C-alpha cells in the first residue's frame, strides 16, 4: 500500500509509550498497534486528530505516501 504509517517514529521522537497514547486518545492498545503496523484500511479523522493533539504533530508527520514499490526499497536500504 502506498500510504505508510509513521506513528512509531513519532512516538519515539516524543518519547511516549503506545499504551499511554492509546489511553489518552481513547482507543485500545490493540487498535493502536494495528495503526502503527499499517494493518488498517482507514483511520477516523477524530482518532487522527486526537493522536496529533497528544503528540503535538501534523497528520503529515504520521502518514507518508510512497509511490509503487518505494516503501520496499526504503525498508531494504
């Protein structure tokens, strides 16, 4: 999928734990884990807004568009 979730990177930059963010945002740790891994087909704007508020970031800090195959190249490199 050409949209890649960079939530794990932002959590590390902000020195926040997943479980603390999940609690603050009002979602389960399991759902946050699915978001972090990119194994979801969508995310509610309300959830995205809450994550951005808690991490003091923009949606573009969390989501990245990589054209066909570029993500595989980045992971390998």
